[in-house]
């Protein structure tokens, strides 16, 4: 009989191996951290603060991305078997850069423009080399490397902006800055004979954008061009100014600069809304209007505006304007204004390249829902002369009908559809700008003589 031996189980045989800490896949950590950094960079610029500008938005974007890199380092060390300690370096770089933009004097921030682009390029190379050694995941190729390419583009854009800003000839401001209370507005007046003509640029336009019209009008009349708040040489406003605020600003500007009324107001595009609002608020100061392919007004009620309320628009426009630090504004400006006289062209390009200008353009469009009905408060000019100029080409549906309605504002009016013109060509094409000059001359003549306007 075969003997079977039995061995008593030991305590080691009975014990289960102790489970180690669960290790997450590093790819999920990398993807989640990059996504969290991007989300933070978008959300943080909308924090409610007293002062919202491009410096605040830039700093918040940098803090957001710093958070993403910091999460990648911490989470990969804590939860994966592929610790990405190198991610601490871009986190510190971006957090420090954000702090300097937010807290350092403007002169130091300008000096940093020479430092951070090459420093960022060096950082990108170091991160790419470190990640090749430490990150063994497809996310390195599909996610991290594209982010590094974007950072290279950002560095090159920043270098382009710094070099162009330092090598571009300085442009001297013509005219003067006038204190209108909360900020200063730029005003330039030329010519001598009354009544004074006030030119109101369209959305996105500065005083310099009227450079094909102002010199021609000045040969026969006194003409003033100015920059609205946040445009050209003028200071920015604390909140986006609508048509009513723009009209108030212009009234205060002309009063404090001692430009006597009455005025002939000529407005292009959105500028047409603003001169209509001015005529409604200050009818005794207005001798007549020239509306240059003006945006149509309506008679809807104007929604009340709460003073000091949180402005999503201001935060958004400041966020978008951060791209000016990467040369985007300068690149767009350098391809525009080519038909303006050299002095006006250089002026327009110099001011259009700034973060202030980019933010101001977005602010203006953002409050259009208020500016349009505010212009509609002008119900009649009575017999004051009115000339409506309309583009012949590229009009949207209903545009001509709206222009025809506008003519009915005055019993002394003309409607001229100018052959070959488009909405923009009235201020960009020398031949078409001549039609604007002629309309202003005809209206000024009517004011001087007291005679009705004569067609066509």
C-alpha cells in the first residue's frame, strides 16, 4: 500500500500576495492634464476682477497652461509607472511668465519680449528630448508633439512682434489728446471755413482710416477726425461704449476742444449709427448729415444697461486681443490700408497692430444690439439737409430698402447710389472716396446758402 504523506500548510502558503497600488495608464494622465490646462486657460480670463485688459487675460492664460503642466507632473508621479517630472519645468516657466505680465511694470514686460521667445524655444527642445526618454505612449506623438509645435509657432510669433515693434519707424501722433472725463480722446482738425465737418469712421476704423476724405474736405471746410475710445490714439474705455456713450464722448470732446457748433456729421457704416444718435441727443448742434452706406437703425426699445455689471464681452475681447502679442494684429495691419496716403497709412497700421485696437473692435460689435436701436431714436431731421450714399455692389438682402427708408428722415434729402462702389470702397478706393467728398461739399454748400439740396 502506497503511503501518502501530508504536509501541514504553512502560514506562507495561506497568505495572499499584498496588492500593490493601482497604476493608471500614463496616456490618460497626459491627455487629461493637457485638456485641463486648455480649459483653465479659457476659463481663468473670465474671472470677475475690477481691471480687465490684455495683461490680465495674458496672465490668466499662462496660469491656466501652467496648471495643466503641473497636473501632468503630479498625477504621473502619483498614479503611473512613468513619472513625467520634466513637466514641472514648463509649469514653472508659464506661471512665472504670467506673474511677470500681471505684476511687472510695462517697461519690464516690453523688455521681456526679447527674452521669452528664445527661452520658450529652448524649453520646447528640452521638453521634447525629455519626453522621448520618459513618455512611452502614443499620446506623446498625437498630443504632446502637436502642443510643442504650437508653442514653437507662439515663440516665433512673439519674436516677430518684438522685432517689428522695435524696428518699425516711430509714427508721430497728429492733433491732440483731449480729456473728456474718464479717458482721453484723440482729435485732429484741419481747414478753416465753417460749418465744421465731423467724420465718423465705421466699425474697426480709426481717424486715420478717413485719410482719403479728410484732406479733400479740408480744402474747402474745417474738418475734424477723431478716435473713439479704445481706437487709434485714444484711451480705452472701462466697458464697451455703445452709440449713446460714443455720442456723449464726441459732444464732450468737441466742447472741451472748443470746436464750435453747428456740425455737419458724416458717418460710414457703424459710424452712421453714431451720427444719427448724436443728432437725436444734440439736435441743436447738428446742421446736416451724410450717411455713407450706413448700417440701418431700428425702433426697438433699448435695453437698460446696468452700471458696473460684469461684462462677458470685455473679458472675451481682452482674451482675443492677447494674440496681438504674437504679431497677429501687426500681420493683419500690414496687409491693410494700402490705398491711404502714406502719412495716414502708417498711422493706421501703427495703431491697428495694438491689443487695444483689437479689443476695441470686438467691443464695438458686441454692443451693436444697443447701438442700432439707439440710432433709431432719431425720428426726423425736419428740413435739415441729408445725403444718403449707398454702395451699388455686394449689398445684403434688404439693404437698399433700408437705405431708401433712411432718406425719409428729412424733407430735404438726396439718395445717391454710387456706381461700382462696395461698402468698404467708400473709404478705401480713391475714386469712390471722391464721391463722399462731393456729397459732403454739396451738403455744406446747402447749409451755407440755405438752399435745398440739388440732385442728383
